[in-house]
């Protein structure tokens, strides 16, 4: 008789983390690299049959920040995430999925005058949720700030300027995959006034 044991609710875990920060003094900038890998395999029983559930997740990020001057700076980066999950029931595939995301993010900071500041943020998401077609989503937000004096300031926020209306994400653990659909608020503008005590 072939024995698939031990299926005694044990877990196998691997976690790898890497972080690198470098001050590029010659060009007044910072380079950041992050890497994260997680692997988990758990053993259990399904209606008396030995079952293994495996999940793996890889996330890597590269980011570049500048500190050139008070008038113009850039913060840009790219993040890649991939995850997979599969179940084996008595050595037969019971359930499996995989998903991946690419996200680029860039913020441009401009000082137009001693009292006027402009920030523009652009996000570009390439997303492939479980059992879904590849989707491409872009977001642009703009923030304009006017310092009236040393105490008062006014801000104009322009959100979701490309009017994206929805996106889909995957959230998973070793036994279940959850596909979430998000509806987004359409383009809107917001004006605020602030006072510094």
C-alpha cells in the first residue's frame, strides 16, 4: 500500500527578504531595491484523503528618488508581483491558480514659484487576475498647492483624471483564492483650505 503520509497538519515554510538602499550622491538620488519571496506548503485531510496545499508569492520592487533641487524632483518605481496556489488531493490536482501584476508609479514634484507647488502622479497597472484576461489600467492624479501666507494655504486635488471605473485583484491563502472587483469613483475635483497653528 502506497503511503502519502505524513499529513498531520505540518507546514513547510520558506521566506526570503532582500533590501538594498544606495545613496547616489553624485546625482543627488536614491536607489532602492526590495525582494520578497514566500513559500508555504501545508498538509491536511479532505474527506479522509491526504491533501497538500501550496502557495508561493514573489514581489520585487525597484525605486528611484531624486533630491536635485527645490524646483524639480522625480520619484519613480516599478513593482512586479506574482502568486500561485495549487492543491493535491491523493496526488491528483484539485485546484490551482496563478496571477501576476506589474505596477509602475511616477510622481513629479514641481515648485513653480515660492508660493505655488504642483505634484503629478501617474500609475500604470498591468494586471492578470485568475481566469481573467490581461487588463491595463492608468491613473493620473494632480495636486496644486498655493501658500497664501505663512499660516494659510489652499489646495486643488484632481483625482482619477482618466476616469478609470474598475479593477480586479487576487487575494489568496493556501486553501482559497478570492477575486475582488472594485468600482472606482469617477473623476472628481476637491478644493481645500488649511491653516497651520
